[in-house]
C-alpha cells in the first residue's frame, strides 16, 4: 500500500529500484555522478515521499562517504539537520515553482565541479521537494558548464524494464520514416538529429553582432541537456515520441516551468560569453579586458518598466461572476483601492531581497575562475556561510515592490483559431501618484489585512511596507514607469480582481540591447508559469521597457521592504483558483 501511494505521488517521474537493499526511491541518476531525488522525509510525509532513513541507507550503501547533498528547499518549506548525511550538505534555498537568484546557478555549478573533480567515484545528490523542477534546473545548470556533453548514466534501473523496451522499439521505428514524413520534410529538409537542428540557445541578434562573440561549440547545448535530464528523470512511458500515437499528447518535461527554462537560457548565454555587457562585472564585451574579469567601472544600469499588456479571451458570464465573488471574499473592500472594480486586471512586481542577492553576487565574483565562469577559483572559500542559518529563508523570500493597474481595455479582432471568441487587450500602467499616496495614508487598514488569515493577495494589494516611498521619488517613477535594475530578476504576477491568473520571471537586460532605447518581450501562454483557471484564457503577455538615460533616474533604486506571504501558497487562494477552474487538487506542478 505504501509503495502504491509513493508511486502515485511520483506521477510521471522515474523511480529507482535497488533489489539488494529492497528499496524503491523517487530518485534517478542523470549521469553516473549527478543524482536527483525527492525530499528525504520524516514522519507522516515519509508515507508518500522518500523516507529519510531509506535515502540515508541507499546513499551510504552505494557511495560510502563519496556523496554530497544539495538541498534547495527553504527551511519554512522543509528542513533537516546536516548531520542526517554526515554533514555533507549544502543549502541553496529558493521557493517552490520559482526561478532562483541567477547567481545561485553559478555557485551551485562551481561547488559541484569542486566536489566531483576530487574523484570519479563521487556523486552530487540534488533534491528539492518533488525532485524535479528546482533540482532539475540546477542539475542542468551544472551540465551546461561542462566542456563536453556528458554521457547518460549507465544505470537503467531508474526506469521500469518494460518501459525501456517500449521506448527502444519506438526509437528503432523512427529510423525508417514513412511516406507521409518524406512528403512533409521535402527534399531540402534537415534531419531532426543533425547538429544544425538542435538550434542556438542565444538570443536574436544581427550577424554583425554575433560574428565576434565567442561561443562554446563543443559545450553542451541547452536543448540536449534538457532532453538528457528529461530522459533520465521522467518515466520512459511519459516521454512523448513521434510514433507513439497519432494523437499528440502533452510532453512531460523534466524541467517544465517556463521561467526555470528561461533561467537556463540566460545561464547558457553567460557561459558562451554572450551575456549583457557589464552583468556581474563581466567585461567580455569591453575592449582591453580579459573575458571573465571584474571591472568595477562598469555601472549597474537601470530600466523602466513602462507597460504590461495582455491579450485575453473574453470570460463567460459564469467565470466573471466567480471572479467578482472571489475578489469580494478575499478583499473585503477594506481600503477601496481595488474593490471598486473586482474584475479589473492588475500586476504586482517583485524580486528577491536586495541584501541576499548582493551577498550571492559578491560570492559569485569572489569565487569566479577568470577563465571559466562555471569553475570555482582555486583559493576561494566555500559559500555555505550565506545559508548557514535560516536568515533568508525562514520567511517569504520574494518581496513585492510595485503595482501596475489596468489603464485601458481595448476590444480586438476575434482570435484566428476561434472566430467566435472575443479578445480584449488589457494595458497596465504604474499606479498614479494619488493612489500611491492613498496607500501611504492608510496604515491601519493595511495592518489589518496583514494580520488576516487570507493575507496573500490582500497584502500584495494594500501593503504600505512595499509602497511607502517619499512622494518626491514617486513622481518621476510614475510619470515614466517603474525603475528596476536591468541585471536583476523580476517577477510579474497577473491578477484579475483578487484571483491569480499567472506569473513570470525575467531579467530585463537579456531582452534589451545596450544600444537600443527601448524594447519589449512577448510571452505566449505556454511561456507563462502556471496559467491556471482564468489564466488559461490569456493569449500572450507583453512587457515594455526602456533604458534610463537620465543620470538622476539611473541612480534611483526602489527601497524594497518585506511583504509577508508573497507567494501562491495560501489555502484560500488555492480554493478560489480551483473555483475559477484552476489546478486540480493534489496535482503535482513543480
């Protein structure tokens, strides 16, 4: 019964069988030295996840002391003492379903390199809660930093034997294309297995721009790494193949959250020397400086987020009523800021704590090998001091600092795929000055909302802590947009009323060229994170940004203070989202 429940919770993920130990774990070998697994649990959670003592016994029996565990769970989510694995544990926590501070990718990659280089018998064991999204992202980050593409693990017992037989037969069938495939490809088509079909993980640029940019042609390509991780972490029966069915099915990827995949794309650009000029002090595009050296003279540039817009199918009367009812239930109309329009669209802007990111980026620079970005400098100290206690992860790690509200709602032409569906374009601008001032003048109501049980979306709407800036500083901000650090992570959450629709993470400098005054990024629905419930009616989202050219504006830096409960974890929000047609109860989404 217990094994049945654990397999049910694992879903499409591969499980590893060890007949000698009589163990079956939610665990997979991506390569012979890289292992990903679910959280080693104790108590009741061990009934449906990996039991902690089983994980201990498995790793000790197979690897002795030649294993090092990397834990990506915040202490508020899951915690165990390092002594569980003999002190061989490093913590790099960040929230479930989210992208991490980008510097964590480099720090984890370097520590894995330093550990695994000590012996070919060593393994790095990565885990989050489900052992899929966060651990998969960091496993892929390490694999991308290798000089050559790593072979998959020779241990095939991480999948059921019958599944491997099925997928191998399927692979053999793909060698002989049918007539329809020949007609579809045509004479000039490129084989899907050819090197040119893999694609370039870089961002669009002119031939002149890309001609002199160094590249790592022999290094692993992003799609190859993602495919390797998927082939090892997911059950073979869950991987969609071309001949498996005439009816297309949704592919179950190892790293499936779009923002986490976007982070790997950013990391692959940095590794290839194609990152934004000056990011992390990297000066690869500056004449006279060595690639990977630190140049403190390169200033941190600012951008203004001037507009967020989304195209969305018109909601049915029932959905609209549910949104309004849910918004009234959560909002309670305490401050009058949003309650005047319970179906209006708005966005919250957030990022990680400035001091935390500053510490991580400082360690990134101090531990960087000047010849290889993914390697640790020989004389550098370990980074574990940053997360040696729960200072950064005992509370919410992501902090809201800005709001944008619906300024216009424009009717558009019907969606080409469904002529009967009406489409609207919602254009969001920063809150006007009088709205910011109203928040400043209502501390009592804001405090009441903070103390309520359903403070998740209410605090995002009304928190004075994230918005109480001097009025004179707000003026320039409101007139031109919300000023952010171009090289910092940015999360944009979209709501209708108080109902969460979706969110996305991005780093502006990867989407705006240094010589271009303004730019925008358009993300289709499948490039958004969890477009659930009414979020499924979103067609795409566009974020417009422009460089801060004025020196005074460039020096402006929003003062961020903590906003409690700033992540989609509230039971109330989950219930409301489900009522609006959201994710099913118990559905695994990491």
